C-alpha cells in the first residue's frame, strides 16, 4: 500500500504533471510573450550581395529561414484556450506571408532582370505594382487578427495594425 502511495505522489509531482497543473496562460500573457519574440522583426537577418540571381535566391531563402525560425518560436508559446483558434489562424497567415514575401522578392528580381522588349518594358511598372501588392489580402487578414489578439507583425513585412488603417 505504501508503494502505491509513493507512486501516486511521484506522479503528482512529476514535471509533466506540474506543467499540466499550471493555470492556463491569459490572452494578455500570450500577447506579451509573442510581442517580445516579434519586437523589431526584420524580413531577413543576413546581408546579401544584390543584383545577381544568386543574391536574389539567397535573400529569398533568408526571408524563409528568418521568418520560419521566428514563427516556430511563436508557435511554441502556449496559447490561451479562449484565443487558441485565432492565434493558430494568425500564425498560419504569418507563415503564408513569409512565403509570399520570399517568392515575391525573387519574382521581382526576375521581372527587372529579364531581357525585355519595348512592349515588356512599358508594362514593367504595372507588373511590379501587382507583385508588390500581391500580399495585400493576406496582410489585411493578418492585421485584423493582430488587432483582435493584440499582437505585432511577426514577419518583418510591416503589416501591423497601424498599417491596416493606412491601407484602408
């Protein structure tokens, strides 16, 4: 009987059960912790030679790596039960934005660098405008969730709540 009591006592104080027994994180706690991770987020961390295909590829890869690493840290933060679905949706949008920024960077480089006929050259500004604004719908959706969750932009792309009103 004493052995059973000791086993039960050990189970109650084991690290896993202590973590499970802790009170759930509040939305304000979640916001503070995520804001700390995302504060001053840059689109990418490294420095790169630009003007070459290799440089454009390196920047695109760095955008993916930098954003991916930061968003993995954010995803590891315990989500409050009351806002877990919204937080999960926001992280998903942020990941899609990181991918969009990376692919758009490379696509812009390709459009500018490709051999152009006069007709192509005349349409370059419109094509670049479309590429630059390709992420706008995702940015608006992410910014709306950031307002609800009281979170900053975490991609480095600068689409935070303050930017939502400027683009509206």
